[in-house]
C-alpha cells in the first residue's frame, strides 16, 4: 500500500484540521473512529500530530467521513478513491425509484465499512444488522428518551451534515436520532408533549430530506407522514409548514403534481393566516413555500404560474431579510430560476441564469449542489457536453457525496460517457469509476 508523507500540510496541521472537522460534525473520538474503522486511540494520535505519515486510503477515508476536500489533506486530485461497490442508478427528472437497503449498503461501502463495523447498531438495537430508518418506522429499533436540549443538538448536527452534503454521516445518525425522538415524544409529560412533538417532526423532516435526496420515495412517504402528524401535535406553524412542504415534494415525486401544488399553496395560506407573517422567520418560510410551488408549477408545465410564484417568492425573501443560515436567500432564488427554466425545457435561459450566479457566494453546500445539478443538466440539454462535464467535475470537487450518491450525477455521467464515442471527454470514464457508474 502506498504511503503518503505529509510535507504540506504538516502532520500537526492535518491533525488540527481533523480535530476541527470532527468537532464540527459533533462526533466523539470513539464515534469518529467507528465511522472510518480505526480506534479512538489512533484517532487521538492523528489529531495530536503524533502520526507522521498516512496511507492514501486512510486520508481518503478521513476526507470522505468529514467532508474535507482531499487536497486539504495533501492529496492530489488524481489520488485513487476508496474502493466502493458499483451501482447503476437510472436517471430521471423527478420520479426515479430507489431502494433504501441498496443505498444504505452503498453508503457503507463507499467508506469501506461493513455491517459489523462503523454502521453497526448501538447497544440498544434489537437486531444484529445495522439499524435503518425502516427499522424505526416498524418498531424494530428503539432507544431511550433524551432531554430536549440534547435532542435539539442531535437534530442540529444531523441537519448540518445534510446541508453540508455529508449524506453518509447523516444516514449514520438518523436511525438512532429518530428512535430517540420517538421515545422522547412517547414518554413526554403533558407539559412537554408539544415541544417533544416539534422535535419529533424536525427529526422526521431531516429524514425525509435525506430520503428524497437518495430517491427512496417510498420510505420518504412514511417519514413525511410522521413529520406532518408530529408537527400538528406540536402546534408550531413554521415546523408544520416545513413538514407540509416535504410532504408536497413526496407527492410531486410520485407523479401527484396537482395535489402537490394544492398542498404547498394551502400550507403557504395557512402559515399566513395563523401567523399574519409578522416575523421575518415566518415571511422567509412563506417565500420558500412559494418557491417550491413555482418549481412544482414548472413540473406541471404551467409556465406563467411558475414565474409568477417565483416572483412572489423573491419579494417575500427580500422582505424577510437575513434570518438564519437555513432560510432561502435571494441568491438561492436565483438558482431556482435555473431550475424552473431547465424543467420548462428552456435550456438557453437556464444557462443564462446560471452565468449570473457565482456559486462561491452560496453559503450552503447543499444549495451549491443544486446549482451544479441544474447548471450541468441545463448545459447538457443545451447540447454542450464538455461544459456539462466540467460542471459535473466542479460539483465533485465541491460536494463529492452529491456526485457519488445522487441519481442526477450518476445518470448524467452515464449519458456523457455513452455519447462520447470519440473519446473527447477526457476523464469521463475515470469519473464514472470514481462514482460507481458501470
């Protein structure tokens, strides 16, 4: 196995970077060691700079686990990836199917892990295999209640992994988080029942977001329903609106676009009537609902409604101002313009909109990933395979798990590789091997 010395950055710098990344991910040394397959003592030695060299495979595992760009650990862009299973995902605009067990195995395999390793269930799991969201849904995996502050911190950490496109880490956290949120809600005293329901809804919202990303639409139906029911019990209008937004996305994915449109517009109307949109956070969520409705209208080929709703969403977002890093910004809505134009088949306008956006100014990696997705697909639709490939490579550098696990990237890579009969797209087959496209 090739050993990579650490001249630049130095061992101490790598150790400091690893420590900061682990802290940002909310992991203990033991948890981080389980994630990448090493002991807590080894992880501690690495963070303290006592390890002077690493293998390529070790550094790549660490980069993957923490979402660190490989070059920050002294790796060249051409460094061989960690071995992973090959998987073919059929491309699709908004209706691809999925299989959670296959995707769970893909996530584990991409990190070089096994069922008895880092994804093994915690001590309170009832089964011998790693727990899944499905296990929680069907009561095969349970846990114990948590204090509200601790549960909120775990939800925030999982949400942070999702927003940073660390999908494997989010998938690892979710089963236990959902089980703990379920136990907390079921055992809450009357005075705490509402807040416990809000936390349960928030946990299921994150689960639904991840499942939608991985195109497991069937399981997303179940988690979206649980999020909606829990949100109603919690009585928080913004959480209810978020759960409803995700439920509408699930409906849209399952070809119920008219129902999805009605549901998300009803959610916007309800949020307005219940709150009066008196607070910036409420106005921001209202704008997000309208943006989703605009995209849904585009999926229904309702061009006028799509652009009208997107204009109203932009107005609401400007009125809201800056609330927090979870809200849509005017820059995010500029990305929505790319999405709407692309879905409507207006690839030229989508490419023009993409030129007006500087992706480095988009703070959230998950939202930058949306920019790369829409831009690459619009360029491909415009008949510019080289530019589409460059956008795909940029997405891989910026948000590697987005390209490794998401169907749009898998499908586009396959299409580019198939169409490249003359071998002019240098590196497309290397990309295909890196992300597991057959």
